[in-house]
């Protein structure tokens, strides 16, 4: 039982699907809305999702490499997102068994705290270099990212769900 309900049977997830979901999130990050405060960090959301659900297939190394790609695209400090995503993945892997026992609100609370910690680490790095953003809008991104957790849960687990196979001859 997960979150007080029995979990449906799922197919194993393919590495190709995981890679495509991370690539899609990275491509969505490239949209021209810039790095505004309200924009959710989709790459972080997908990395946390896969680190919670498949910690052996997606780990800290993948998060570091994806973070480097995000840094190169954003022309930001090289390694800032890589460090942030690595720490975020470490936190998600550390909590993955605990998070899966909760329902959607409990999972959102855990994910929200992880996202808030990631933004804090990024802000501390920028503050240490004298480039910290004094705007309060950077603290909105963890909230919007967390609000997308139930949608990410539905979308990323959808291909793995088995159809209900009713057999009239089986009593169970």
C-alpha cells in the first residue's frame, strides 16, 4: 500500500523513456520565457521524480551532467546548476522510500522542501560571488514546481501502468 491505497501493478520503466522525459524537460527549459521567478524548474522536477521512483537508473551523475547542459544553455556560472541538481538528486535518493509512502499532499511537501533547498543553494552560490538576486520572485519557482508534482506523477507513470485485465474465470 502506498499512501493508504493499494498501488497498481506497473511495467518496468525503460531507460529510453527516462532519457526522453529528461530531454523533453530540458527542451521545455529552452523556451523563450527566460528565467523568471514564476517559471517552474521542469528539469529539477523530472530529475527528482526519477530519483524517487527509479534511484538506480537515474542518479547523481546524470543530474550533474544535465546540470552542466542547463548551465551551458543558460550561460550561467558553469557548475551552478550541476551542483544544485546533484544535491537535489542526493536528497531525493535519500528520501525516496519515505516519500513513496505518502499520498500526493505528503509527496508535494517533501518535493517542495527539496526544491526550496535547491533554490537556496543556488542563491547562496550567487551571493558568495556577489551576484545574488535580491528579488523575492526567485522563491516562487519552488512553489510552482511543487504544484506540478501530481501532473508529473500522472504523466511519467502513465506508460508503465498495466491495463486492468479482467478474467471471468479467475476468482481473484
